C-alpha cells in the first residue's frame, strides 16, 4: 500500500516536471514532444508551420497579393530592445510601426522581430524553399490592430501576420546589419538585454516588398497557435559568415549550451495552398495562348459570315 502510494507521488512529481518544463529544440523537450507539454496541444494540429515552400511554378499566382506598405520603419525615434530570451535574439519594438497591404485585411502593428539559425550554413532557416535550407531566417511579428495586444491577438485565427526573410551567405559583411549584429556581443547570456538606439528597422528589410509567398499556418514555437498569415519573401538578404558567427555564439539558459539550430522541422501541408504574389512567364503564356485561341475563333466565325 505504502509502496504504491509512494509510486503515485513519484509519478505525479515526474508528470508535473514534464508538463512544467520549458520547451527547447532538443530532446527531451524538443519539437517531437511539444504536444505532450502543458498548453501546447495546438502543436499537433494540421495547419502548422514552418513548411517547405514549393518552387514558384508549383505555387498559385494570386492577384490579391499586392505589395506591402510599412509605416514607421524608418523612424530613428523607435525604442528597440535586443533580448536574448534563451531561444533566439529578439528585437522588441516599442513604437508606432505598422504593416498593411500584402493581401492582409486591415492594419497590423509590428511587435518584434527575431531570428532562426543553424550551427553551420547548410541549415538554419525554418521554411525551406523547394527543399533548400538557408543559413538564417528573420521573422517580423505583427498583430492585427483590431486586438489590443500581441498576447490577445496570438490565439485568434486572424491575429498575426509574420513577414519572413531568407538569408544567403556572401563574402562581405552586410553593412545594414552591422549595427544590430554587433550588439549581439552584449547579449551573450540568456536574459541579457540591451537598448539599441541606432538601428532602423527599414535597414533590416529588402527595399521592395512585392514578391512573396503566402500561406496560412502557425507559430513555429509553443504554443503553436494556428493564427499566422505567413509571408516569405522571394528576395534573399545577404549576410557574411562572420556575422552569422555572432548569432551562433549566443548562449541558452542551459549552462554551456549555445543557441544553434533553433528551427522547428518542416510540417505537412495537409492540403493547404501556397500562393505567390508575382507572375511567371508561364502565367503570361497561358494568357497569350487563350487570346490566340479567341483570335482564331473570331477569324473562323467571320469567315463563316
Ligand atoms: Zn520565428
């Protein structure tokens, strides 16, 4: 009796430990176990992120996907706080930054941006493109302005719009990113943070936000809410190996562990559609082809008359 009661208590303690433990990217609390951890049931649903974005020819052109409009990204007065939260380097944004257009309904407020990277440059991105991995991916997280905060918007189906950017390795440092990545040396340990005053968010993105892929998905970290309208931009951002090294030197909360490979494995599409905002030559060829058929028919009909 005593023995079984002790077993029950021990089992209860283990269970509490498992459900209360913080998620990570490696076992025993890695992606394959997220659903079993308290509050993360959504991680097992069918519209999860990231995914393998198909080749442009296998994505469907959607004329509703107009260019994005960003507001306040170039302001020097924005308050930016760079934080090592143990999972990533995150730039918290306090200011009047907004995103609209891009086939979104209404305006979304910009809350933060953060990164996912690999231990080496043959991996790191969360989204793949036609099975290709990139060394770094940046996510700009925006919440629907009809909700009063990121926290309240996050579980709502139309709550979030994340703008994602792939990076490619080049020989030269990306000067636009120099100020931000040099600040990474000041947040080496988990929970470190530093105020960043000389970074413009507009310097961190590509100039033309018109060519992108779109699908409906989820947060890529627990609690994995399926509330994200995802955008992945076609144009990559350059970054050097020296700059990537500064990301790879950041430390997790776990002693002596560096933050690397902080990406979730790709999830099944499960019938979801991936659209694109830009036309391909093959799209144009269909139009020419169909207009040629109309011309031939007209000529034939006129001939009959
Ligand atoms: Zn992310």
